[in-house]
C-alpha cells in the first residue's frame, strides 16, 4: 500500500492494529489493561459496556483506580440504579472521596433509561456508572445513549447481564468480566477498535483495608440494621422524578 501523507495516516485505522482513541482517555490503573485499550485507557465521551453473569463479582473494584482519581479531583461520580448499595467505609478505604459519590435510585426501567440519558446530557459529571435492565434495553435505547454520551467529559460505564454479549451494540468498547480465584478478574474484550484479543487478561483486583460488603438496595428504612450493613455515609442518594414516555 502506498504510504499515506502523515496527517491522513494518523486518521486512518487499520483493522490489524490497535486503534487510537477517537476521544480523550483516562488510565484504568492497570498497565496490562491499558495496553489492550485503544488510546491506552478508558475512553471519555463514549459508552463502555461491562458484561457479567451477576453483580458483585469485582466489577466495582476494576473501576476503583479511576473512581479514586476522579473523586480526589472533586469530580462527581454517579452510580445509577446499582443492584446493591456499596459499603461506604470500604469505598473510603480504597481512597474514594464519598463527598463526590452520588447514588441515583431508579427501580423502574423507563425511569432508569431516562435518568441515564439526562445525566449524559448534563456533561457535568466525572464518571457515570449505570446498571441497565436487560429485558427492557433495546438497540434504539443504546443508540440514543451513545449519541448523548458524545458530549460527556468523563467515562461512561454500562453494566449489563451476560446475554447482552450476543446482542449488537453501538458501544465502541465492550468486555465480559468473569470472577477468578485469588481476588482476580478475567477480562475478555469482545469489541474494541483493534484486532481480536488473543486471550483474556487476568487482573489482580485492588484490595481495601477491609472487605467490601453489600446490602440489597431493596432493603427498606424499617429493616433492622446490622453491623455489616452500614449506610452510605456521605454519599448522596437521589430519585429521578420524570419517566420516559
């Protein structure tokens, strides 16, 4: 192939090569993972899908380095409709500043999708972590979210159930997460701007001073409290007020 002019060459991606990020990136905190991500980190202003069989396998710990960095920079991190409420002292032991952590409750699927889209349009957050309802999330929803994410100034992570790996998605970066022994997480990139990943990565998950313990988000205010079910501390909890029509 005839050599391309330098300005054009930088804009051309060859499928045999790991692509350059089309947007700014922020380091994942894991050197081996950054080496497999286009641009060398989590992309900003676009969707990243984290797919797993169930919640609580270490997906939050995979994001600890970026959440720690963003909250220390006083940038707000939103957790939208997590299936469990993270144990606040454990998050603090990772170095995450809880004053910049906001939990948004949205049990209804339509409310959840509406809240994600409105958050993306606000552009005022450091990172968005959203858990989407598998049975209610359609391709047109994802296309709208990807379009809205283009104006965001931070990474956007969508947590999806395992069947989603076989569905088409406009998200430029998609990966399947599998728990492994010895506090490790297997990461298989199933979509990226680059060649097919040769083999999954094994990531050593960050370890806090104490262990992360979770309680069901459905636990009501009258449920008896226990020592292992501490409240969110300084984290703020919001409830969306407008559904999708």
